[in-house]
C-alpha cells in the first residue's frame, strides 16, 4: 500500500507520516515548508519506505504529477493536509491558503481519479463558522462570514469540500471529508498563534496568559494521537465515499478553564493578560461525534490534562523524541 500525504512536514501531517510508516506501508510526503518544518520528519527519513517531495501542491500540479510518474508511484490513499491552519498563518498567507485548498485539492483529486486512489480532505470545524447550532453535527450548514478576515480559510475549506463532493459525484472518486476540530500536541510551533502553544509558551516564560475577550468562549481540544487514530480509521473504512465526518473532542472548555489547566499542569501561578476578541472569533465550538463513533467506532481517549502535560514536556524540550 502507498499513502500520499500532503502537508507532511506540518504538525498533524508528520504524525500521520509516522503512524503509516509504523504500519509498514510506503509513504510519500509532499510539502512546500510554508508553515511546516523538516525537523518534524527526522524520524520518517530514517525509514526507507518514506520519500519526500518538496513542492507546492497548489502551484506545481504538473511537477507533482511528473514526480509521482517518474517514481512510478500510484498511491492507494491520498490525505490532503497541506494548508496553513492557524489564524495567524492564514492571516499572513491568505492567497496561499486559498490556493492550497482550491488548486491543491483539485490536484490531489486529479491524482486520485487517475490512480483510482481513495482521497481524504482535511477540512475543519471552521466550515461551521460562528455556529448557531450546538454542538455541531455534520448536517449543519454553518454560519460563515464570506468576506471577513477568516474567510480566506473558512471559504477555501468549504470550496475544497464542494470540490471533493463534485469529484465523488461526477468522477466516481472515493472521496471523503473529515471536519477536524481544534487539535493540539507536541510539534505545534510555539509561535503559531493558537491558544494551546500560546498559553504553554506564556506559562513556561512566567508571563500572564493572554485571554482574548472575556474568556467565556469555548473550545474543545483533541490530542493529536486521538485525531490520527480517527483519520486512519476513516482512511481504512470501506464504503464511506461521499461522507463528511467530524473528528474532535466533544468535551467543551471555556478559555478561562483551559488557562487554569495549563497553569496547574505547568506548575505556575495563574495570571491573566487581556486583549480584544479577534473579529469573527467563534463563541462556541464543540463537535457532535455521534457519526464518527457509529461509522468508525472512534472516540477520543486522551484526557486534556494528560495531553497538555505531554505538550508541555515537549515545549520544555524534556520529552523523548516523538
Ligand atoms: N490543527 C488543527 O487544529 C486543525 C483543525 C482543523 C483542520 N486542520 C487541517 O489539518 C491540516 C494540517 O494542519 P496543521 O495544524 O498540521 O497545520 P501545519 O501548518 O502544521 O501543517 C500544514 C502543512 O502544510 C504545508 N503546506 C501549506 N501549503 C502548502 C502547499 N501549497 N503545498 C505543499 N505544502 C503546503 C505547510 O508547510 C505545513 O507543513 C490543514 O489542512 C488544516 O486546515 C487542522
């Protein structure tokens, strides 16, 4: 079996690379290193079944196709994870974000169509925008500002979803969509602007934790190992073409509660700094994972405190290599 993973040098992509290699299959990673890091692939490069193509999936469609052909590679499964993912990254790279999810998704779907490969699109809870339904089920259409500062990400993912469904409907590609909710763990970049690395970096530097708004907005936090397990189950499962499945942790925490947990686990006194809530920041976020549970037998196992402890250990540089 050959698995092609775009965004392989990123946070989630690199864990997927390691997990598929651990299964003994061949893995090809593609990444342009826009927000990823070669260091995430150090372990993978030690495995002969891993190969890496440094390319922009949105721009180098021909090159990607040529490289795959030259290597006589026909993937059986394509996981499209290439995209800036943190609000800070997609604010810095709005056009690149749109391209990765539009042209990049199309390139992957073309390869899937030619190779008769299964395709899985890494979509996002941001497809629901600032949701009016709670918790969010896959049937909810969302409440997205199409022209706001987050629209480059939200709408690009929604376009990627529509493209995925069109290739399934009209080209018969075995294409699936995962709507991923807030995932965290080691290998996140300290400065990527997301709440988990923000709080941990600030706690370890004995700085006040920055609360945007009043901190009553909620998030759910899924540890990366749980997410990888869910993605692999989805990639393995027969007869799920054309599906949309939420993957995330359904336990909801306010940002204030989360700040307390980070401070406790880091062993530092809790101090807050305050900043204005960013525009279009969702007030509540929590997945309904009934479908993932029914179709994949999946639910997250790792408690927030345990996941935070592992992430803090990594940030301290004291963790065993991941
Ligand atoms: N982490 C989360 O909480 C979360 C939540 C929902 C969805 N997702 C999705 O999962 C995927 C991975 O997210 P992540 O958190 O690992 O982010 P990340 O930034 O760590 O990883 C993304 C990777 O994609 C690469 N990339 C970006 N544009 C590319 C392009 N045009 N061609 C090739 N490579 C490109 C980057 O260099 C990076 O290595 C993204 O598609 C993201 O939208 C993540």
